[in-house]
């Protein structure tokens, strides 16, 4: 399989290297690419990392990590635009897809996996696609990220017009991700790229470009560090804001959570008590009357309405608690 050549953003050229005596220089496994991205530059503050004490190493890493939230704050407008696209897509019955490779792809899988238990979101809302498949969650899959046709084929097989596709790539030039974004655009989907390379050329071809300027890594090129931390922060903020906008949070309380253990069942009682100001006994009884469904129990407690009326109001308000309460006159 031959990957389409992807030119980098800056002056460092792609260099395709053929192994001595081996035919087929275009094959994925024969290629070597020098990536032009800030994450590939050497960090002068960690130049003597191997000479430092353990405490010194940790201090350098910690000081570098402290700069990540500030870098994320510089792209809040872009994250806002991405959230609005996701909310629109989900409200219209479409889906959000994450496409990534390596650490970036694993973070996409993690974010998508955590939404159902936290917000009881339908599992089809957020779909994560990882180069190399499920096996790549546990170990590196050779050349999977270089498979641009593979990324395109996967997107062609699942992305529909109206969906939102979010590409995750620290360098902003991962072929698997670029292939998926290209195919998604062709199918009528909106596209977002989240990376740690503000100068990535893909910015010109996506609906929203989120280039977080995290700079050189403490260990040169190790994008599992600051670049990944930035991606985790952005994904946390992105998906949480989407869930809030879709009515799955009331005040700052998780009102659509799935209680799968004793701690979470106890949290449901605490949420009802916090939101309604009622006693534990009253809150437990309301939850039982709602068959363990937190949201109608909450609307019933706050409004004084029967559980059946609370469910009806939620149905009319597209499951938004505040709107349901307004319908009930509370």
C-alpha cells in the first residue's frame, strides 16, 4: 500500500528513505519523514535532563506542564466554534467522530468512552477511531498512522453528511488523520483539527483549526507529554461543554449519570439533596418513585409535580431540566 505524500508546513523536508537492497521505496514501512513541528524541536530548558537529579527532572517537567493551560486558553474561541458544531450535529441526529493515531488517538478513545457513564449519552453520539484498531490501545501498531488511504476508507465507511469529524494529531500532519478528514469533507461532514502545531497546513482545509502552541517537549519529540496534556484538556472541555449545552448538567451537577456502583448511587442521592434542598429520606423516596431515574426525580422534587408530569415536561423540553421546570411553573 502506498501512502500519499504529505508535505510538511515548514522548511524541513519529508525524506523518503529506502532500505539498502530493498525494492519499493514508496511502501509505508520504507518511509522516513522528518516532521516540521514545534513538538520536534529541542527544548533548551531540558538539555541537561540526563545529568539532573530525580527532583530536578521532575521540576523541569512540572514547570513545562504549567504552561499548557495558558496555551489552551489561547484557543478558546476555536474550541467554542467546535462545540457549537458538535451541538448542532447531535441535535440534528448526527454523530461526532474522533480520528487519531498513537497517544492522540488513545485520548480520543478515552474521552468517548467516559461520556456514557458520566452523562448517560447515547453510545453512538461520540465514535472514536484509532489507527491500527483496538490493538493499538495497548501497543504501537507498525505504520498505522502513515496509512492515509486507510483513514480515508474508515471515514468513508462510517461518516455521514451532517456529522462532525475531529482529527487528533500532535504534529497536525498524521496521514491517517488527514485521510479521514479529507474523506469526511467529501461526504459533507464538518471537520476540526486539534493539534500542537499552530502552523500546520491542514488549517486551510478544515472547518475549525485548534492549534495549541505547547512548544518543544521536555524529551524532544515525546508528544505524550505537553502536546498530549493539551489535547486532554481540550477534549475534556470540548465534550463537557457539549454535554452541558445538550442539557445533561443542571447547575454544575451530573444529572444524567449512570449509577453503576454504590458510590455513584450515593452520589445520585447527594445530587438530589443539593439541588432540591430536601432531606436524604425525601430524596431517596423521590428516586425510588422515578425508578432510579435521576432527572425526573429532580424535576419532581424541585417543582412539586408528580413524577409522570415531570417526565412529560422533560420530553417536551428535549430533556432540559430548567426548561422542564419552567413548563411546570417552577
